[in-house]
C-alpha cells in the first residue's frame, strides 16, 4: 500500500501490535496480498518478498588511503562531522576565525574557499580531533511479512537507532516453508478461527 496508508499506531492492525482477531487478520491478509501478489510487487520486483528492517552502522578508523569517505571526530565531546562545511556551520565566530587563520597559514586562503583536501588537512590538525575514513554498513534488526509492518516498526524504534534505519526487501524464493505458509494464507487454506471459549 502507499506510504500514506500505513496503519497509525492507534489503528487496529497486527502491524501496530493489535491483538489477533477477525478484523486484524483480514487487514493483514489484505496487506500481504498487496505486497506479494498485488500492485506492491511493482515496488520491489519479487512476489516472494520479506521486509527486513536494517539499522545503519558506521565503521570508523578506515585508512584514508582506502576510503574516499572522511569524518572529523571530536575525541572530547564525541562529535562527528562528515564534511568540512558541516563542521564550519557548527562553529561560533571565534572558532571560524581560528579556522580561517589556520587555513591562511596552510594555503593562503580562507577556510571555506580552500580545496576540500586542504580543509580536511587543517581539520585533522585541530587539537583533540582526528580525520579518519569510514564505511557504511546495514545490520539486520527484524523481519516482517508486510511493508506496512516493517515501516511501523521503524516509526516505533527509530529513536533507538539514531544513525538511521531502512526497510530492505529480500527475496524468499527458495524459502519453501515461508512461501508455502504465505500461499496458504493468500488462497484461504490457512484462515483465522476464533479460539473457543473455555
């Protein structure tokens, strides 16, 4: 379903942790059908989709000879800046004046007018800071039958993963148990049956 149709946290849906009943089962089957045999397949190009929530992780300390990605790390305040401009924007007037002076000494121009390689050099000379290479990696967090459920999880947990999260679609083509159960749900073989009262 389009993003605007993702169940709100107050909506009755298994995607938002509502209890299983006839209504939430019907909603789940409708969303599963959309993602796996309906128009949603166009978005991820596989009918055998599983929706994986991943968290962004940054690996620091890569030698800059082997990475084009640079980051300035502040070892006292645990700050990090991924561009010289980003660092410049965070500085007050006095810090900017000091950067301009350091750049004048290094390459005879103001900090923001210098080449990026010179900017990184000057930043790397700052006391209690270092410039290092970095690499982005994505770690598995959870798996969901539907895109809506994965996106609801991201909304609910994004405060715990401040570097970012994403929904990544994997193909379950050779996951025969998973696909058999999913097909049974979609063709009505596997249905919701209320628990008999004790």
